[in-house]
């Protein structure tokens, strides 16, 4: 059994946090980065805020034309 959160669990966790701005982000890339950053066995809520902000900033597609 995997000790990492599932793709669906990460997506369900991050999308509501982005709210109306979710379409401005590459959700698949965010999910992938969160899953690779989060140590095994830790909760999504244990992800350091600085790490989360860096991931979100890296995948903000709103400014891409």
C-alpha cells in the first residue's frame, strides 16, 4: 500500500484552496510536485507553506499567453 496521498486526494485538497483561481494553475503539475515533495507518510496538511507557495508559483499559468 502506498504511503503517499493519491493523485485524486491531492487534487481534491488543492483545487478548493485555489477556488475561483483554479483555472489559472496547472493542477496536474501541482499534484505531481506535491506528491514528489511530501515525505512518505505525511499528511497534505504537513506540507510547509513555503513549499506549497513555491509549487503554486511555478505552475501559475495565468500570465502565460
